[in-house]
């Protein structure tokens, strides 16, 4: 037992702090630094908060292992370091991690601070000198010790009674305040004198009616006038006020009622024994039993076949096994994922559910830096891996797989025909391919709380036990595209072409030669849209090889050879530029939507069947991609090659991917857009387009999200959008259609809210808004687990992935919802056509009005010209007459002679 000096006893202790021994204190965050008691003269002491779990791990429980007699314990340094590796930032010793790592000894002294002298319930001593000082405190001089004991026995704050004594009154100005607050008469008093004649005193009074206007001085009119004494505007007024309790007096009296019978009991009326014997032998009873026996047998058989006690009201609607009832309309938080092992500030750029394994979701993360900061920290960013993380519902802390990439991934997609193949687009314009077939068993055997069948129900997160000792699995990419021949800027969107068709370098459509998804389409900020083929190109002539320069490259064993032929030599099959036509500038695409994109929603069961076939012994078709090149191309007639494109300027373009040859140069060029909605149009977004998606229920309905509004378009309707929302309070950042309800879609905002639109309820504003996080929402992706349980994944700017459960009202459509929403879209098309016709009529009327106005101007001009000529003629004739008279008077002109007329002068 370590001795305690009297100096330690008399030191200040926080008396107002109460410590609950059974209550766990919150852990210290990993960003907090170790607290040093240097300000109190003990730089070797570092306070800590140890929870009940940590006390049990290190056997330092309060009042059991740590008592008043022995408030200290030696902890092994290796045990604390092992706790760091097991619990990482969750460990209570994490704030003093550097102190423990730098400690020279093998045992660290842990002291229980019962009185919270240093602010927390425990503290450690970080130096060997401090440990010696704790067990061997310095001696206190005898005089100082006696003084301390005297203070303890007779403290200065002991109360002693002193009788009160009278003091002279000293004025502090209160009489002036009383005088100022006293009421004084401010107006001059008016004195009235009323007189009466003497002989009228005591005379009887008679009242009668008369007209006041007929008698002089019969009435006096009191007209209103302004008095300066009463028109002063009062700015401030001191009023005394005192609150009193409201008192209410009430009384009650029990109403008397006359006594009456409350209960009644009957006793059975029975036959006598003699009467029973007579009744048993009677013929009417025997006939009754014989007639009713058949009916009784039928009734008993019906009771065996049909349950007569069933509740028909409960059978009117199916029972739901989800959390909440059918009246709940809010999204419920189910689980969240955050990469705690990576301390770099990253955001989630793309989210995608695994098409086959339920409860498994993949996310791509990127560093939250601008272009200038990326250039500045380029050296440090090369040392940090760019990853795609696979999260499972069973383990919210450790990723199941981590796919490595040369640069940050901004979009990626699972292959529809084989989910083990993944393609992603990088920030530098390269496309990366992964093959996780070798790790398929690892992710398929994840504990998801049920089987892989759709009839299973996911267990809640608190019922699953994460594997704390799981090793991190890093998977390298197996192919990357060529830097010189690919995109020059960040790839903003990527899609797999369905396995039903493929295209050639001219953009013509043919039947798929291999029966699997082998082609990709990407768009980038370099104003291009590229089509890629993962199969090797067929060379017509063999190329000579130089044996001297031939080098053999060893392939690591952990990299599959599926796409080895593409690595660093992969070139796009066709490249499409979105030119603006009259200018040399090009459109900058951000999102694209192909005409056959909706088919990818229905390939899940087909991909599952193909995956089972490959497991049964058949060869993976992606291992022999060259076999598809031997098939003969068969063109597909009447195939729509047009697609929608959203641009960085907020434009929505409907164009064709087929290329045509320039008649002058002979080069392949992209066609002009079929329709273009520019910034000057009213029906266009006022910011970059973040979502262009086709409805999973209608192949010609497209949702676009960008800027501060949302728009819904219909293919082949070039007039404008069917629906355009008003400006939102915050900028929209992402959106997605509902997978089960045709009239519902989700929109994410930059303030962390999600707007839920229901076209059957409201078409001018969202049906409801719900807060999900405190920062910008970057991606939204719903997923259907079963008919009774649906989830939606929402990613934010701080790198957190939120999994929410969709309520029954937002996941189950009504009986005629598909036809009702379709009818709504048809009405909007007719409305657009009507608006277009009215615009044409108004323009025609405007032209006619302008023509009539021009005619009126011409007539007015002609009329004005004739009036001016007539006035000039009269003035000239009067002038000639005056001149003629003057010349005759002077004798210079004879009377018969005349001057030239006005017309002759003209």
C-alpha cells in the first residue's frame, strides 16, 4: 500500500462531482489529445476515463480491485498495446497512445481518482520519476504540518453569531427616485360655476319633449379639437406588476340515487326424475332426434373443414413482418457504415448493391480535395490507396473486400451477366477492371442473418456478431485502359450494354456474338462519349515481332488473367464528340441514359442462373472472350440508337450514337443532336445535371436532376418536360426512381435532406422531406430485398453510408398505380401540345398585329406628307401674292404678269 502524505489529503477536491460506478462513461474520441496536468504542477499525470468494459478487461474494477486502501494497479505495457490492435480508436487508452508507446518501463501505474482531483475517474503516471514520487512523496516540514492540521481542525469558514447593531441612515438617492415616480398634476385645473335664479329654487319641475333646433340655445354642440397635452406620444412607461396564483373555488356534491338492483342471477329450472323418465320414453322426442341427427352431422363436418372462429378482418390484408405499420411514411435508419481505419477525409462517390448477395453493398471513396489541392498534395496521395469497399450488414466496422485502383474511382458498375466482373471510371480518365471470382466464396458465406433466397428476412444489426479479428482483403485490378487513347478528364458515368446487342466502330447495332455483356459506354468531362469492348481486337495481318526486344513480364499470382490482354493497351471501340454545331465548343456530358438501360433491372435472375451454371462445372465465358469473335454479325433492324445526355451546363441533349462520314473530309463524325434544351430555355436545369435515369416501369420516361429543380421527360416529345419542379431551397445533388412504385422517386439535397416525390399525391412539390445527415448527399441507390422489406442506400460527403428501410406506403403500389401514372403522363403530353399550339397562335397574332401596325404607320406617313405639301402650297401662294403686290406697288411688275406657281416651282 502506497503512503499518502498530508499534503495530498489537504489538496483541493471537486466536491460537487458525483460518480456513478455502474454507469459507463463515453469513450474519448480518437481526435482528442492527451490531457496533461502540467498546469497543476504534475506533468507526469494523464487523466483517463475507463468504462466498465475496460475495467473488466484489465481487472481494475472500482470497489473490487481498486479500493481506498489500494487505489492503484500496475498494468503491463504489452496488454495495453494489444488492446490498441483489437479495439483501435474504441480503446479507452487511445488518447494516451503516444505516451504509452514512449514509456520506457514494462509496467505502467494506473491510479483510481475517487475524488476526481484531476477531472476524470482514473489517471496514469507517464514517467518512472513520477512513479517513485507517488510511492515516496517528499517530506513536509513539522511547522507546515501543524499549520495544516490546525486548518483541518479549525477552518476559517465556521459560522459565529454576531448580534446586529443599528447604523445611521445614509441617503443613496432613493428619495429622488420616489419623487420622480410620484404622480403630479400636469394640466391646469378648470373651475366651473353654475348659477340659478332665486325664484326658481324649490319650484316644481315639468319635463316635456321639444325639438332642439327650434329653440335657441336648446343644445350645445361639442366639437372635437386637438389638445397638445394629450397628443404626446408615450415611448416608455414604468408599470408595477406582480404575479399571483390563480385561485378558483369549486364545489361538488355526490348525486344521490335511489337504490336499485345491480345484478341478477338465475338458477336452472329442471325436470323432476319422474318427468325425465316420461320424457325419454315419449314419441315426439324420438322423432325430433331422428329428424335433426342428419343436420347435426353436416354441421360437425363443416366445423372440421372450415374454421368458424377465423377473423375475416385480419384476412383482408396480408400481415407485414417489417418494423412499423402501414401508416408510417418515414424512412427508418437501419444501419450505417464508416471506414474507421482510414483517417483520410474522403467522400462516397458511387454506391452499388451486389446483384445476387443480399446485404452486401459496394461503395467507392475519393479524397475531398479540389484540383489545386490535389496537385499540391500529389506526392502524399500516391502513397494512399484508392479503394472500392464492400460492406456487409453483418459487420459494420470491417469491409469484406477492398478493390485497389491506381486513382480515385468516381463511378463503377457490376457486370449484369456476371457480378464478379466490375468496371470503374477513374478521375484521370482510365477504366479499371476487376475480377473477384476467386473471392466469391468469401463474400457469399457472409453472415447476413438468413439464406440467399428472397424469402429470407434480414436480422437487425444488433443481432449480428462482427468478426473482430478479420483480416483485411485487398484485391488488385486486373486491367486498366490506355492513358493516351482514353478519356483525358474524370469519368463521370459508366454503363454496361445489355447482353442482347453490341455495336461496331460505326455505331451500328448487331446481335450479341457471345451472349454475355462485353461492351461498356462511358462519358467524361473531356466532352466525349466512348464505347469500349472487353474482347481482344481481331488483327487482320500478323505483326512482326522483334525477338531481341521481347521481354517477359511476370504476372503476380494474385492477379487473374481474365483481362490481361487489355492492360495498358485498351482503346475505345468508338468515340463520340458532342459538338455545339455553329461554334468550336463541345458539350461536357456528366450523365447518360441509354434506351435499353431499363433491361438491366430485370437481369438479376438471369445472372443468378448463369452463376449457378458456372459453379456446376461449366467454363466461365469471360475466360475465353476470343470465341465470340468467330460468330457472324447479324444486324438488328429498327433499333433505337438515340440516348439522353445531361451536361455540366445544365443542358439536356437527345442525340444519336451512330457516326456518319463527312462528305468533304471523309472522317467519321457524330450526328447533330435531335433536340437540345439549352440554358436559355425555360425547361432546363440551372446547374450541372447529376442524374439521368429511365423509369423501371416506362421505357420512354426519363428523370433528370440538376441545379435547383427536377424534370421528367418523355422520349420523342421534343416540346419540353412533362414535369418541372420549382426552385428548391437547396441545390439538388442526386436522384433515383423507386423500384416498386411508378410514381415515386427520391431526390437528395446539399443540406442533407431527401425529398420524396409521389405523383399520385402531389405534382407541384415533394410529398415529404426527411433529414438524413448534416452534409451533402452524394448518391442514392434503393434495393428490393423481398416483397416485405426494401432498403435505400444514401451516401454523404463525409464518407458515411446510411442504410434506411423503406416504409410500407412507399414500397407497395396501389392496385391501379401503373395505369394512373401513365394516364397522368398522357395528360401532360396533351397539355404540352396545347401550350405549343397556343404559343403558335399567339405568335401568329403578334405578327398580324405588327403588320397592321406597319400599315398604320405607312398610312399615317402618307397622310402627313399630303398635309405638309398642302400647307407648303398655301404658304408659297400667300408668299407669291405678297411679292406680286410689292412689285406692282414699286412699278417693277405689271398687273397682268404673274409669278410662277407652286407646282411649277416643284
